[in-house]
């Protein structure tokens, strides 16, 4: 009899213990609802924190360009790397993010296997703009040429294999645009001696997707300083695709020139 009573008491305790550990369906729904609500409140804040971190990395990339351009200029009699798109009969500032042109002319000759007989200063002569810093080892990391916030074409993952080939059949672009060695409207040569009055590099601004941060951009000046510029207007002035008509190209030219000449 005693054994039966003890067994019954143990079963009762076990059932009570099981009842204490279980959740009702209503309690589970409430917990899930609260968790979902909190995640909805926290996600915008987390997104903002991630974007701020990317913005800092973007500024660090440009600061690295500032140091590299200072060393390049010191080694080349205060001259800045040439952006060949500004030496054309009709300069195209929309191409200022170009770091390496596609194979043509002399570049095709090199690609045919004759580069070994060409003096080193002429080899890989298709490098352009900021690409000169990579070619001459002033900035050895190709991922520094790409903004972590960039979501359009020409990401580092897309382009990284093109940096160390002898020649490319297609142009290579970075996510930053470099104003170049001269004012493309006056023809006046630009120099680091202009200090903080000289804008050297910004985020690319060829299309809406190139404008990486959406609400503003980082800007490198001739004294090596990098500043964040709040400007929500610029993205509305950019087109979805690269402008092909005269008016679109003229508007892009005016927009970029206004930024670099301020």
C-alpha cells in the first residue's frame, strides 16, 4: 500500500513539474510578437551603425590615396598622375573613376606577348588616373579602390581579377573619381601646392548606383584631409544609366566641375 502511494505521489510531482516547464500557445505567440517588435525597432539602428562604419572605411581609403598622391607628387616634380580622359579633344569627366583603359593600340601590342621587349616605364601603359598609384606601388591594395557601401557595378569582387593581369580587354573602374592633373575647362595644371583648396578625390558620381552613400560623399583635399559632405541633392541629379546624350553629359560635367572647383 505504501509503495502504491509513493508511486502515485511521484507521478503527481512529475506531472506538476512538466506543467511548470511548458509554455502555452498564447505565451509563445506573445514572446514571438515582442521579439519581432524589438527586431523591427533595432534593425534601422543597426543598419545606420553599419553604414557609418562603411563611411569611415571609405574615408580611410581616401586618406590612403592622399598619402600615396603626396609620395607620387614628391617623386614626380610636384606633378599629379595623369587622367587621360581629360586630355581628350572632348574631356569626359564622367570617366574619372577609370583606373585602367581597355586593350587597344599599344596595349594590344603588349597583350600579344611583346611586353618583355618593352622598357618597364612603358609596360602596362594602360594604367590611368588613380591606377598609377597601384602600378608604381604607392598603393598596393586593390580593395582600397572600392567603397564598402558600393552596391552598383564595378565592385571589388567583380573587378579584383583584372588588377594583376598584363592587359585587359575591358576598362577597369574604381569606386572613387579622381579630378585629374588639370582643370579640364581652363587647362590649368593642378598641384598639391594648392593645399586644402584642391579637391582631389570623391566617391564616384557617374550614375545613381555609383553614388555609394546616397546622402553624401567623402572628399579628399590636397592637404591630405578627408571630409564628409552632406548632400542629398546630388543623387537626384544623377541618371540611372551612363548619360549618352549631349544634355545628360553636359549636366554631369557641370555637377562634377562644381564639386571640384568649389
